[in-house]
């Protein structure tokens, strides 16, 4: 089973859960395959288990979440102390404003405390902006510089390798032309030319191969780094 077949089957099995949860789950497992790399595709499939097992785990996790939400939002009824004939229902769950089934309004002190907290957060943001702004620009600039530097290094290596091939071919050609003049010198020139051409060919192939490995890894790393702040915390459920 390939990655596409695995994810397609998993999407079919998750059709009966909410669309938002299904999209989050598919994004999570798609990123899981991306992080592992194409060469580890079968190993990831063995680690995850069958699509049926993964779908069952996702649905089980959703079931636990829903049961917790229901427990946290259950309602109770209390009798109005002013009008004994009227009963009022309210939800309290884990809200600290409610104790023993009776609503407790926020006090003036709690409002003042919340105001101080908000003011402190705003003050910290104002103080950190002059420091955090240049730091963010520095990090982004460094990442961009590394990408550009790596790209041009690969380009330079390819150019050097191609130049070696060209020089080797030229030397070998001159050696062939010089056979009639000095056979020994011609053989030496031809040998040097062939060696340079072989080194250039090997360097060209090796550089291109290395480029196909390093650049995709850097690309996925930067994309994942930029995507993490926007990912939902519940996406890994």
C-alpha cells in the first residue's frame, strides 16, 4: 500500500466524523508522512498500523472529548429565592464562578485584578516590541540568507564540475593532436585530460544528487517552521 492509497482509505473511513475534525486529522497524518520522507513511507505505514486502526483511534479520541464536554456543560436547577414558584436552569460545569449550584457574581476586586493583568500584558508587549521586532527580522533574514547561500553554493559547485569536464576534454583533444610530435607527452596530456573529465563528471552528478536531497529537506523544514504557529493544537488528536 502506498502513501496515497493509505491516506485515501483513511479519508473514506473518517467520512462519518465532523468535517473540521476530519480535515485536522488528515493534515496531521499528511504532515507525518512529509516529515518522515518518501524513503520511509513503508516504515511509517507499519508504525501507524492499518487505516482502519488509525480511524478507530481518531474516533475514540473524539468520543472522549465529546463526553468531557457534555460533563462540563450539564445543567442543574435552583429555586429563585425571591420568587419561590419559579425555577431557573443554568450551566456551571467547571466554571469557578458557581459553587454548590448557586451563581456567584464577580466581585469588584476580581475586576480590578483582571484589569491589572491586562495592563501588565499590554505593558510587556510595548516593552518587547522594540526587542522582538528586530529579533524576528534577524531570524527571517538568517533563514533566507542560508537558503540563498546554499543555492548559490550548489550552482558554483556545478559550474566548477562542468569546467573540469570541459578542460579535461580540451586537454585530451590536444594530447591526441600531439601524438605525432611526442608520443609520451601526448599520452600524459591525454591521461590528465581524461582524469579531469572523469572528476568533473563525477562532481557534476554528485552535486546534483546532493542538491536533490538537501534543498527539499531545507524547504520542508522552513515550511513546517512557518506553519507551526498556525496549526491547531487539536490537530494531533
